[in-house]
């Protein structure tokens, strides 16, 4: 009788254990199906990442989820999505590959699971602006596609948390799926970007051959260029041959503070150096660059990185085109080449304008 009761109890436990396993498996399968549907439905990277962050937090019961993507142009991991979200920090928090736990995960291509006191890990790097830095538990997983790391997913708990094998396996699988989705989204974005670039160059060409006045032409050029380069501010500065000063003559920015920036001498600030050295110059953060003359204006206008290229007619520099970004950005060789192409077209527009040299000087003096 006792033996039968023991067998019955053991069987119930086995059945309960099996039900639990099946329930967990069903939940994981359902979760993966939701991720798969999301990935197959959208090609917008930001939308995909936002939805994945929400799903991961909901599924794991975590307090936070942050996704970093690898910027291959500078080999840095950039915060692209988070649970909060952190609207002012998205795109601004950056880590070099190998830096912090997140950078270490990207470099070593392996999972890190810390159950408590994550901030005491010797690899940990703290960002005072991220509240998650004070959380106890951290699970950091590389997102890999075709053998290449495309980013890192961080899942965090405010209290100590032991990461079960099933939890790690599930998030690792998600990392692999998301890695493929990000690659496809990148390809889609690149196609759209190249189409926009070709269209912009064609529109600029048509603009400079129109019968419009030079000021109208230049304003159209900065508007189209800002769209192509994803610029917060794009401007054209013309060199006044009489007084040797650079002055803004066109910008798509509506800010009067920026429009009324003081003129620059050749060699002064970044744009003045571009004229003097006759070459493009990039700056990662103008507000921190000692050679930039207007750091306060940069902070007020919310501009960070700058690409400045010369506008040249034969061997003579007649001005510069400036492209500012709202977040820190490493300009690629392709972006420098594109803006240089626009600068050359703008220079041709100025050269071919019906305005006389005196009128052009008057335009740059306004």
C-alpha cells in the first residue's frame, strides 16, 4: 500500500515536472514566434529594436534591456534602444569594442552572466547618465550574424538574479535572430540611402542649371544636402575676397543664433582651417574641440559632430559646406566623398551664376 502510494506520488511529480517543461517550452516557442513575426514584418531598425526591448523585458521579468549596435566605421558600440527609453542618450552612449562588460562581450563573442554586484566586475564601465549602472544582475549577450558581431543585448535586474540555463539559451537564440534582422535592415537602409544620394545629386545638378538666383540655389542645396546627410544643420559659407572672411550665406536651420554666427578669418576655427588647408576636416564633438570657435552655440543648437569640406574652383577655395549631426558620428569616406561632390557642384553654381563678383561679395556680406 505504501509502495503504491510512493509510486503514485512519484508519478504525479514527474507529470508535474513534465507539464512545467512543456509549458516553458511552449512559452519560449511562442516568444520566438513573436520575435520572428516582428523581424519578418519590419525593416526599420529602430522599430525592430524598440519592440524587441519591450518583448524581452516582458518575457524575462527584467527591469531593463539595452541594445547596442556596432558602428563598423569606428568600431564602437552605440546605444540604440532601451526600456526607459533614454531619448537624450540614444545614439550618444558609445563604447569601444573591448571596453566595459558590453565591449568585452562583443570582442570575445561570448555571454556574460553576473547574478549580483555587476558594477563591481573589473570589466564594468559606469555611465553616470545610465540608471541601469546601479542594477545588480547583468546578462550580456552578443548578437552575431554570419560569424560577425553586430551588437550586444544587455538584460538587467535591480535585485540579484540567477540566470537559468534556459533563460541564457533563449536570449542567445534571440541574439542570433536579431543579428540577422539587423543585417537585413542595414542592407535595406543602405539601399534607401544610396537611392536618396543619387536623387539628391541629380536634383542639385538640375538646381545649378536653373535660372534661379544664387541665394535661392544655395538654399535649395543646403536643404537637399541636409536630408541626404541626415544633418541637424547644414550650411554654406562663402569666402569674401575683399576682407578674407567666411560668412554663412545659406542654411536650412531656422535658428537665428546660428544664422548670425560671427564671420571667420581664414585659418580660424574648423571652417577657416578647411579653407587654409584645402581639405575636408571632421570633428567628433565640436563642443569639446579646442580649435572650434563656438562651443556654446554648438551646445545650444544641439549639434555634435561636424564634417566641413572646401568648395573649390580649380585650385581656388571660394567657401565651405558644413554638415553637423545631432549625435556623435564618425563620418565615413563615402560621406566625405558625397559632401565633396555637392561642394564641387555648389562651387560650379557660384561660378556660373549671372551675379558679378561684386554682387557675390555683397551676398556673402549680408
